[in-house]
C-alpha cells in the first residue's frame, strides 16, 4: 500500500479525483483501491485506480449518454430545414467553390468555432427558430446577422423573414427620422413617399429632415378639354 500513487486532484477525462474512497474487497481477499471523483456535469462517482489510469472510465456515465444523444440528433436532423440552414452557412463561409463564397468567406465572414458543431448551433438557436416558424412559417424563416460585417455567432444572429433579411443587406442605406431608424425603403413606405424620390434625395446629399418633409411636386396635366 505504501507504493500507492495518490491521484487526488488529478483529472481523467470528465472526472477530477477528490479523495480516496474505502477499498473494495474482492471475494479472494484482494483490495481494490477506489477514488471519489467529481464529474464535469456535477455528479460524484466512485472509480477504481485501474479504470482511471487505463482511461476506461472518463465520466460518471454522462459522456456516453451525451455522445449517443449527439449522434441521434445529427442523424435525425439531417433532413430538416434548420440543419440545411446551418450546413449552407458553413459552405458559404469555407467552401471556395460555393457561388456565395465571394460575399462571405472571401470577405472574412466566418462561423464561430462553437457553431462548427451542429449540436451547439441547435442548442443556441432551435427555441427561437421554432417560435419564428410558428409565427411566420418555416419557409419564411431565415438566419440573419444583425451586423453584416461580423461573423455568424449567437450574439450576432437572429431569425428573420425574407423581407426583413432583404432590408438588412450590407448595402442597405439606413436613415433616422423622428427618432426611428429604418431602411430608406421602409421609411418611404411608412411615410407614403415614393422610394425612388427618397433614394434620390438622400443620394443627392439632402439632409434626412429635408428629404422626408419636402413636399412632393405634382406634374400639371397637359390635357385640355
């Protein structure tokens, strides 16, 4: 027993050894050294020295459940729309042969490391995805970045309709009027101004206040009776 190596505070997989447990006495009288371990998930378990050192036990059992769950999720989700959305994001960020790579990967847009694994993406976005689908329909639910110059990650992504996504393109021009910021197209619709007129005024250098409030000129009719 004097040659027993102390495993206290050593880490083996998901397990960290806390202290020595009472020996397990086998039917032949031999003693097997046991250790109280704390798992990464928070559970405690008792594991033998040979199991720890031989890397045969890596968790309290949660690791195998986690692996089985992950495999099942990926297998069962492969044909779903949310999986295809995730796969397409990876493709346009990393596949140089993708027609959309020039607008994403070539501009330095990436998907965060955590989302390289579908299960993490699903964990972060599935609840909001289901809510958006319920409200707008699955076919009208798209993954949108809040800031189109930043990467795909939980903090910068939301679900949008196709119309909302179109208004969030990086070349969309936003203006602020009456304390509200909208795209020019949205502002024109809200205040019943022809979008072409509003675009032209802004592009000509008009201040937003003037562009929004200047009365429209109506052409006089050239018809005579």
